[in-house]
C-alpha cells in the first residue's frame, strides 16, 4: 500500500505514521470548528471517520456528560482511538470498526454527529448522507468539517481514493438528503457545513 492510499484507510506502519501526521495537521481545523459546534452536555455524540480519536477526546472534554462514539473503517485508527481515549473507553466512550455506508446503530441514536476531514473519502456521499440522517435524532445536528487544501494542487490525481466537493455542493447534498437549516462557515481553506434533522410529522 502506498502512502497516499493511507489517507482514506490507514494501515500498518505507514498508517500509524499517517495518524500522527493527521492529528498535527488537523489541530488548527479542530480549534476553529469546535466553538461553532452545538455540543450537548448530555445525550449521545458520534464522530464518523474518527481517525486516531483525538476529536473524540475533545468532544468528551467539551461535554459534561454525553456519551461519545467513534467509527472508522481502519483497524489502525480504531486501535489508536481506543488507546487515546483509554480513560473513558468502555464508560462514556465506545469506538467501532465500520463504514459510513452501513452504520451499526439504531435509527435516531445521536444528538450530534461530526465528520472531520473524512467525507472526501466516502464511497458515495449522497447515499451516505441518507445513512447519517437515519441515525440522527429529530432536531439533532450533523457537522462536516474539512480543509479543501491547496487549490493549485490536483488532489484527486495525487490521492486517487479522494473526491473533493465544495462546501456549497455538500450543503446541497445535505439538503437533498433531508437535513434542514443547512449552513456554511468558512475560514481560508477550512469549511464547516451543518444541518439539522426535521422533526417527524405526527
């Protein structure tokens, strides 16, 4: 497996190196995005594509009593995330290996779902957004946080497993999937797209 293949699914030694690099590079994104997230003090939170689990740790620290789950397709990521969150793992924290295409959770399970720097690697973004919507509670929210990267680099050629979208495209896809009150925030190459799940009609 090449180094670029590890962007979407870290494996082995290269994958472990990638997870350390990703945390360092993603820290400014997390610092910018976290104050804008509607993090509940109780309830349930899910981080999709949790990587090494650093944002799970931040979510646990930001919430007084919510349970925080993480899921990632990479075994290396799951192993690292459990280690990083060992103090709360099995208590307020649970971490699973799995895919966004088939989330192993009941309908309407989470008050907040986050996806940091991961949707560019999702296999079918439009379909996957419907799956995310399924597990969001009514009035719950979903937040996508990404770095669009240097616009002068052809990232899809450099990283073949990657497909980039603009914030506005993601906002449109979220609205089409059924999210309401979708918003976009930007800073430099960073963007945050959020949406809420509609309350079911009686």
